């Protein structure tokens, strides 16, 4: 008769039924097995097993012979009875139950066994035939000998990588705010384990590395292969990767084929801006966007560089010029950054460079602090008016109310911030709001490593282009729905002329815009050997002491919102730092001292302190 094959024994868990050691801690925890309950130390041969005073018995099948493993069909003793099959890692309630199961197996499979060695702590049985190596060894499971009231503050198995495996499912969304303090609270609530702040922080970083295609260093090495697959799945896309000495990352430029094809149907006004990345190696993200037919953000190109300087801006705009060409009516809108101005003059000398009227207004508020009300009252109307006569009236009024503003605005250039003096049509694009809005959408993913960051940008553009193409394909009007609504609202001649000057494109151009194709999983990538052997290194970055800055510095003249307390409804602080006493409700104060109705009791610490003072 065939004998069961030899298998290696692994120590069991103190659970009603055996659960195999899982590849990671999170899966084991989800199935009800804590990581600290699983012992992965192999058990020594039975000759060296010391007697252990414990109660649960586990069966193990061993042997050097060949043959299939012997097992008996379930339900020999009816539903809920003893099963007659012998399996590795199976747990029995008693030694008697084990011997009963062995006997049933022997009778069913037509063979006999003998007890080779039997003690209270373990038992070994083998086949009666000396040429057969079939053998079963079972031992009692160990019990904890530590006091029941002993609860260690820190668990030995609560290491950083185990913590990362436990919490990584909560970090799938890049926009999720999950602090180390939250990790500590979750580990305490779920497993009753106290971990330090450093372990929680390192565990969160381990989870980030698993979800973000590896560490920041590994992400740079993966970038060339990812860019190759991006161009392979999206023919016509333009990708430029420049490295410095030592194969260190320097510049990256990406323009999707859908953006290149769709720009020919958009008005030739490009808004450019830059924002800082927040990852380990920092850097700057350069963006070039425009408006589509439905007045939505239409991304054109993305770039990554070391900082916002003349060289990086000139390199990025040079790539934009080579991809999208030169239009005689091209208008570039940006803020008043000096490097942008120098780069535009160098790369696009024939294009008109306008500035954002909102950034200029903030500069005016900073320079003329005492005249903020007058500036806001006249400046926006001056910038947006189409009529030169209306502009001069407003300009004269503003200069009379605010001394010195005339010289300041003329030094900036009236044509750069007004619609009436612009030599080229800016249409209705007077600010860089589309660039700022795109930066706000990308604010959470700017912390990702470089490859994961580029992939999130691709996913965002892929989603936008697909949704807009689908929506435009079902449009039955000449203009988009939003533009048709504006035309109905502006029926008078003056407002209709303004819309005519804006030259809004029809919504059907979105129906011909291409879509962005997805990239397959990394396991199915086909990369040339030359690219796979190229190891891109991260750039040289000077490490700054302390935490990396996550919040940007406010621009000149920008007013940040002040927090409002949810307890006292005052501004300037929050509920955690509130020290203001809260008055009792008038109905409580009017109650009779002998009333049986319950009165309001102070619950906040500041309320209790105020009541003690009273």
C-alpha cells in the first residue's frame, strides 16, 4: 500500500484549528491570527524533544519513502465527529483522539502500525514493515508559562515592517492623511500593542515603499523602463529624460499624444507655473496648461527639474516649443517670476507674455497697504474691460485715489495685465487660475517618489480625457452646456460682444480629442536590454535638518484663512487650544434650584476651570 510522503514539521499556533504561517503579517491578522501567536521555529527530531506539560496534541507525517499521502474521508463518526485523516499540522484535542484517528486510518487503508515510542509529552508510531519509512510523530503544544497579569508595554514582534504590513491598506489613497499617531492608536485598538512614535513612523514609511513601487532610490531606477512603456502604449507621446554625470537625474519632460493632438483645437493661450515637490529628493514640477472648449483644464506638458531657475525654465519651455510649435498669436500667461520672464524672452521672443492680474493685485496690496479698498474696487474692472475709454476713466480714478500707483503700473506695462491694451488676444484668460487649480489637484501626490508621481499624473489625465470625450460625444448643441447657459444669460449686445471677443470653441472639438492608454502591470513589461541595464541615480540634494516642509509659503499679499474654534466660534485658535469659558444656556440659568430637571454639566477642562473660579 502507498505510504504518505515525508513532510517537514512546523510548530503550531495555540488556536482551535491550525493556520499556516502567512507570507505577511497583515493577511494573518485579517484571518484572526496575530503575528506574535505564530511560531516559525522548526521542531527538532523527536529524540531531542524535552517533556513539556501541555495539553493539545499535533500530528505530523514524516517518512523518506515514496507514495501519496494517506487520508480518510470525512464524517466517519458522523457530523461533528472525529475525522479519520492524518495531515501535517493537524491539532487533536487529546492523545486518545489521535490514536483513534490513527487506528481508523490504518483499518481503512489496510495497513498496520506499531508504537515506536510513547511518553506523556509526545508519541511516535511507525509501520510494522521494516522496509517502510512511514511514520507519524505527535507532540503536545506548548502553553504560555508567563503570569496572566503580565502585559509587556512593547511587543517584540511589533517591528516596523510588521506595522507597515498591518496599516498599508489604509494608505492606498495618496490623499489620505495618516499620521504616526494614528498608526499608534490603530495598533493599540486592534491588537492591544503599544508602539513608539519612531516605530509607527518607520512602519508607515515601509507601507509607503510597498505601495509606491519601492523606495525613492528604487523609483528612479524604475523610471526609464516606465517611460519606455508609456511611449509604447501611447504612440506619439514625447518624453525627454536628461541626466548629468554619473547617470544622475536632472530633467524630465512629458507631453501625451492626446495633449499634442488636442492643442490644435484650443485657443493659443498657455498658462505656465511651477510648484515644489515634497518627496525625499524634492525638485520642482513645471506645468503648461490651457482651456478646452468647456472652459476646463487641458494639460499640455509636465516637467520635473531641480529648482525654479533660468536654466530649468529655459529647458522646459524649449521642449514645449519643439513639441507644440510656434503660433504667431501665441500668448503665455504666468506670474512675475524673474526666471520665467527671462526664459520666455529667450525661447519665445515673438510671443506675447502677459502676467496674472491676481498676482499683480497682491503686489499692489503689499506696496499700497493703506489703499486696499480703492485698489480692489477699480483694478479688476480695469484689467477686464474691453473698451479703452472705460479703462482710462477707471485708471484716472484709481490714480487720483492712490498716489504712486500710476508709476508702478506703467513700469510693469499696461499691455501685460489689461485686456484692452494687449497686442494679442488673451480672450478670457486673465489669470493663472488653471495652473493653480492643477497644482491643487496634485498637492497630495507631490509627496510620491518620481515613478509613482508620474504614474498618478498619467492616471489623472487618462481619467479627464476619457470623461470629456464621452461627454462631448453625446452633445447635441454647437457649444457646450455651460457655454450655452452663459449665452442665454447674456442676451444684451454688450455682453454678447464680450463673448464674441473671447471666441469660445465649440464643444465638438472634445469629441475628436484622443484618449490616454493605460500601462500594463510591471510584470508584463517588455523593455529593451539597453534600457533595463541603465540604472538612473537620484539627483544630488543637500539634506536639511528637521522635517521636510509640506505646506508652501504664502505668496506676497496672499491672505491665509484663520482657523475658527468649533467650541466658542471665535477665530485665531481651535478647540484643542481654546481657553474661553462657555456660558450656560439661558434655560439652565432660569431653572429653579429645587427643579428635578437635570442641569448642564461642564465637560470641557476649560469649562470646569471656569466653574471652579465662579
